């Protein structure tokens, strides 16, 4: 209570008035019986904090397999999943590293590319030449020139279909942003380019013809037959030779175009004036 007013007349002043609180604010505060503390300000430091307790509860709720043995269920401890170093797993337990490269990724890409092509070429020899080839032989096991041409067309077509539908998509799935598997494809274009399907068939008809010449030069014109391992090696050698020539031609063309542009840009540049 305070005294004030004119002529020294006593005037009663409440504590709210003394504290500078308006009556309307005081009435509103009385209506709100539950006090709400101010929300914690979110900063960049605590915005991305991982709520380990809530994550553990979520894993435990979604697990749902109560009768399964504990060792067959995923861990409910988020620290064990993320590899967080705690007091419990400092004692030599194996920690999970999400950025660790597996054994397959440690193999050089060119080894994987050559092996995939070699395997598919051997598969074509096994299924096309050794399997379907029995339908193109005479009763005594010999081939006529018409049957040889038919078998040659069949083998080249199947090889082109295998490369376009299986080998090249596998390369696209394994490649990185460097496009390193383009050096092992004759037509390194997107899958939606429909013309590459027929282009690969025509190209591998040529490869099959070169492989036949290699067999004739090494084993003579009347060689007994083929087998998947050597056929895969010969196809791989012929295929990579053609792709190497193509890559060399593309490189020379790009270098010539680059030099022509640099020469044109240098000729169109204004001469420097002497100071």
C-alpha cells in the first residue's frame, strides 16, 4: 500500500499497479491456471541431436517378435547400430561403420568389367553353340555352309541381346559419377535409346565373325569345335580391340575439335594494346 494523491490524501495502490501490470493482464493470468514455460529456442547445435532414447523405444515397439530368440532380432540399442562409442562398447566390441567399403568394392572396376563380359560370352557359347547348335548339325555331326551361317547369325544375335539387356545394365548399376564403365561398352548410351539394341546385334555379328577367323588361324579351317572358356577369351579380345579403336577415334576427334575451338578463340580475341 502506498500513499499519494493531492493534498496529502491517502490513496491505496495495489501491488499489481505498483509492479506496472495492467488489470487486464492480471485477469488473463488468473484465468490461465496452468503455467506454460517458454519453449526452448532451437539452435543449430541441438536441432540435429539424435534422440537415442526415443529411437530405442521405437525399435522395441516395431520389433513385434516376442517369441524369436534375442540373437536373431535386431539390436534395440541405437548406439550399437550407428557405431557410437559408449562406455559399453569400448571393451573391444565390433562397431558398425556405414562408410566401410566391402570386399567387392575393393576389386578394380576393370577386373569386374572384363570378368562379367568373359562370363556372358562363355554363357553364349554354352547355350547357343553347344546347346542350340545341335539342331544345326547333320546326322554325322558335320555342318554344311548354310548351317554354319545360320549358327553364326544365331550366336551373334544372342550375344548382342545379352550385352544390351544384361551386361550394359549391370555396368550402369555399378558405375560411379566418373562413368568408368563407358570404356567397356561399344555404345555407352542410356537404356532408353532403342536403336542401341539393333546396333549391338549388328556389332556382335562382326565380333563373332572375327572370333571364327581367330579359331581358323589358330586351329585350322577344320577345327573340331568350341568350348566356353576359350570362346570367352577370344570374344573378349576381339570385343576390347574394337572398343579400343573406337575410343581412340573418339579421343582424336575430341582433341581436334578442342584445338580448333582454341585456335578460333585466339584469332577472335582483340589484340592487346601497348602501354
